[in-house]
C-alpha cells in the first residue's frame, strides 16, 4: 500500500511540475500567435518540470505521508522484548492523495470521453461554395443562406466583406462557421434566390482534428444542380 501511495504522490507531483513549468514559460514568452511557443513549452520543456515534480512528490510522501507506529513490548514482564515500530501511510495524507487522483481521473474522463465539446475547443470551418459557370452572384450577402448544423444545433455561417470571388469562370461564395460539439451528424446548407436549397454532409469524425488544406470539391448530396463545396477545418489549440 505504501508503494501505491508513494507512486500516486510522485505522479501527482509529475503532473503539477509539468504543467507549472510549461505555464510559466508561456507566460514569460508573451503573445503566441501560432501556438509554437506553447507546444514547445508543453512537449519539450514541460517534461523536465515533470521529473522534478515526481521527485518532490515522492520526497513529500516519505517526509509527510509516512507515520511511525510506536514500538510495543511483547512477552512477560520478566522477559519482555521490544518489537520495532513500523511505518504506515498517514490517513490525512492518503485521503488528500486519493481525492486529488480521483479528481484528475474524473476531469480526464469528462474532458476526453464524456464532454460534449470538441477536444480542440472551438474550431473554425472555412467554406467555399462554387456556383455553376455563368450563374450571377447574388446582389447582396443578405441574399445568401449558408448554415451549418451540429446534431440538432444549427447556426448561420458568417460572410465577411470579401464574401465572394471567382475560380476561372465560376463564382465562389466564401463563408465561415464555428464548430464546438462532438457529433457525427454535421451538415452544410446553402441557398440563393432562384436555386433550391443544397446540402452536404461533412465527412468528419465526432471529434475531428484540423485539416491541413481544403478538401476536394464535392457536389451536394442527392442533387445535380452544378454547385460544389469544399472546406477547411482549423483550430486554436
């Protein structure tokens, strides 16, 4: 039992030292637009703090987590013998270690398994809708309906000031949406005046990773209207 609690104490120290050193470096480095400093702090420098933290955790267990049971005498008074005292795990220290370990285990389970939110946090979905050749663009961005659904939740995509362009002789409409939920049911909906609504099912896992580039152009599901869509998925972390 002492070995188990000693290992748990060292493991908690490892996690604390790893996180503390990485966070300190990120704060000292200042703004990190592309996330490179944070990645280096976590994976290159953080393990050094983890090693120090593991050692401190084991040391703390040896110093504070073990208490010695008083020596006892055995036998008759005439030939009494002293039985050496033994050490055991301190109950307050053991309870604190178990509570911290259980809390971290629950947090990891919720974050990576149970949480309905994406592991990468809010993810940016850049959309490109390519219209048929010769089809005029809508006169105003307000005439474009571009929406994205995640499960039962649907939100409108944003069309910025530069909301359209051209690829050869084909007009292209540009939009951006935010993904945040774990689900396998993600759809893109598009409609402009004079054209029925088109839809695409996004080929993404329930908890996707960013895509390095735009996907290949795809026709709408069950439609041959000449419209095509592709997308790129990005993340801040």
